[in-house]
C-alpha cells in the first residue's frame, strides 16, 4: 500500500518548493508512528474538530496516504544511501590496487619507450595530474597507448593482459567513484523526495494537532493525544 500511496502522491510531492521543505528533527519511523497514532486518536473527535474548521477530507482522510508515501520514500532513500555507502567501501578496498596498476604501467612504459621520444613524451603527459578522476583517466589512456604500440612492450616481456586489466579497471572505478562521491553530498533525488514527503505529512499532522490542542485546551485527557510524545520526551 505504501508504494501505491507514493505513486499517487509523487507529482504533488515533487511540486513542493525547496524553500517550503521542512527539516526533519526526529527519526522518520517515530514520526510515522505518531502520525498513525494521531489518525486513530482523532477519529472520535471528528465533530469537534470539524466544528472549528478542520477540513476532515484534506487532513484526516488523507493522512494515512501521506504517511504511506513518506514510508515508501524513506525506504527508497535508505536503499539508495546504502548502495552508495557500499560503493564507497568498495572504492576504498579497490583503489589502492588501481593506483598500483597505474604506477606499474607508467614504469613499464618509461622503460619500453626510452628510445622513442614521441611515446616517452606521451607517457609523461599521462603521468601528470593527480586525484582519483585523473588516475582513472590515466589507466584508460595508458591502455590505449600500449595497445597502439605493442612492439616496444613485447620486447621487455611486458604482460599485455595488463592493458585489458587497465581498461576494465578504469570502467569499474569510474562507476564506483561516481556512486561513492554522491554519498558525501547526500543530495540525491531520493532524499529530496523523502523530505518533500515528510513535509506533506507534516502539514497535515501539524494542522490536526493544532486544532486538537485548541479544541481540548481545557480537557487534558483528550488534549494529550495531540501532543508529540517524542518531543515531550526530548524536552524532559
């Protein structure tokens, strides 16, 4: 059902302006539970809440749909974030070997091409620069240069399979780096939609709670159901 709620609300969620997106200040699972508890609690107060202007259809009947949309959006974001964190771990595991392969190729090329000024110069050009992206490009460039000039490499008994390894390593590491870098920014589309879904639910919850606190301002036993238990515990 959460997936259907998410799909139903998706266009509306995406239309929420960035400047209106609320900052999440409590665990999403706790907020969802409180929203669901509020929905149950407020049922018997329908007439009293409507009497002071609460739009029951917009805020109460729609509340479970908004909650379902947030639940699914949260799941999508957690799944995406986990994938990115895994990419970062894999990058950390594999990047030392990629850097070592780059150095191995550069050393071999400098020796193999020592009497070819043109190829030695090209090797020097490739070796300049620094950083992860540069390392990945270097592997690709070195593989291309080696495949175009095999004679000199074969003379020094160079293992030509290393060129294939360099090509595949460059492709793999480029993909890992792209996914791992997104972990740092944490600005994924999934996170934004999650925050928009939270905002949509928040607006309904806040309206119902504010109305309930006003209606039952003199009835503590009913008013307590319109107060966040999580925030009450945090204040305590």
